[in-house]
């Protein structure tokens, strides 16, 4: 069974395995591999048979379950979309697909380039992420001999299970993306912290389950890879930011230096004049907010979003300058209304602790059942008790 889009052709055999990946007429597949892999509590499950069902593909897995998959041939790429899957699956992995392209491995972007060819994949939904589920990495390592190396282009390389394109010891590159089943609770290691309680998403949330997971797959000339990614982003309705009418990924403006400064509305003209004098096109406000979360403006910067536009953004644009502000949307300051005076119930919890004795307003210590999370230091060391947040200085495990 063969699927084709532009310079790419993918051949599937009767097992539901990829037998060929053709890019510009060249087979770049290192060895036959599973189109997808299920991660379950008992281990990994790969396809063992392939059949048709109402124009879609039905993959019979080694554990006896099935996966219903739609493959669409589009002008520039193929789209793999999961239409049905057994609820027993903890995660679904697209791949790993080992290819004989070892010139460059785009760990985050999910692309392998070598010689004249490029092969890559692009997530079409936030729930489809790069790499493998970290808790299953050792299972995949038994079949794929990953090479852990520092590529020297950043402060540190991703681990092989974090990379969308990971190098293998034989010189090939494996492409891999996955989606986890978030419809039930899990205990996971998150950002290096062990024993994190990952609570389930609402069943109605489209990100809760694996069904709907979609991945774009493409092959093209190596020199045209970025252009092809842009074409896919536009075709699939993915974010496609423009700078003066040009895609930000190719615009020279995105590479230019800019001025970082902390300034008030009254100081803005001086900052803008300095940027213009230096030949810069951008000014970046280093600390415009008094609290992160609701992102309330500092009084000396602006009284509202409209005030910031009128007093800072519009004058800057009149001088040909762009204005940016420093935000980290996954950080919340303790002074923000999400935290103070009452914590928002939607704040994520690291874990749930069990108290072993009564607690009242006079308590200066808590006796808790042991939990691995207590051994992992936190920035604020904060407990949530009812509608209060309590900070603690230390944990004594010998009490």
C-alpha cells in the first residue's frame, strides 16, 4: 500500500509496517519499522496486520487491540490521523522511523537532512509532542540504539526520548512523536521532578484522549525544507506569524539585534531615540508587569492595554520600531490574583500529601505520610491546605 505527496512516498506492508520511505526517488529507510507503536502498562505493542475499513486503515496490534487510522495525501505532505484506539493504551507513538539521513538532526523541529534529501514530521495538535514518553524510553532503547550526544549548538542537547529526531549509533536518525492518554491520573517524572501527580483532563476536553492525534509527514530536497514547513503550516492552519508581510522564520527582521531596557512611559522617548540612533528595529521592555499571571501593568508603565498601546507602542511604530515585552506565560508570581489572597482552584498541584495528625491554626509543623516528592526541593516549598497556601522551610524524614 503506497501513499504519496510531492517528493515523498511511503510504502506499507501487510503487517502495517513501513517498508519504504522514498524521498526524491531514493529509499531512505534504514530498516522496516512499525508505522506506530502503542505504549501500555505491560510494554510495547506494534502492528501485526493491516486491513481497510471505510476508506481508512485498521491496524491489528500485537496485544489484540486495534487502531483506526486515516492517511490523507495532500499537495505537499501526508497526514496521519488517529480515528479510534483502545482505552487501555497509555500512549501512542508515531514511529520511531529510522532513516539514512545523518547530516543534520533537528531535535525540536523533527527533521533529518543528509545529502540532497530531507525527511520530517510536524505536529498538527498541541497534544502530539516530540519524542517518546520518558517513562517508556528504556523499552524503545532495547530495539533502537540511541546515541546520546551534545550537538554543541545550545546549552545542552535533548535526551534521546525528548527529541523529535534522535541520532542512532549506526549513523541513522529516528523520527518520533507521541500522544499520551490524559483521561486518567498518572504519576510521572515532570521536568526532572519525580512522583508528580498528573491529574486527568475533563473527558470532554479534546486533549484528554489519543483519538484525533494528527501528524504531518513530508519529504523534499534538503535545501527546500524550511519552505516546505511553511507550506504545511499554511495548509493546516498552524501559526504563521508575519513580520512586515514575510514569514517570521525566513524574515531577516527576526534575526536582528534589539534594545532591552526597563523604562516608564515618560522615559520611552529617550529609549526609542537611543534605539533609532543605534540602528536597531526593536525595543524590548524587560519588566513591564507588577504581577505575572493576570499580567497587570506597573503603574509607571501603563494603566491598561490601551494605554500601553497609545503611550508606548504607537509612538514606537511611528519611528519604525517594534515593541516587545518580557513574559513567561507558565510563571505566576505569588502576588498575582491567581495566588493571593485565595489560590485559584485551577493551580496545578505537584502531588497529594496525607496528614497523619490533626492540624489547626496554632500548628507550626505537619506530620505527613512519606512521599517521594518531599525529597525534591521546590523554589517556594509551598503546601496547599484548603484555601490557604503555606510555605515551609524544611522536611525532617527522621521525625
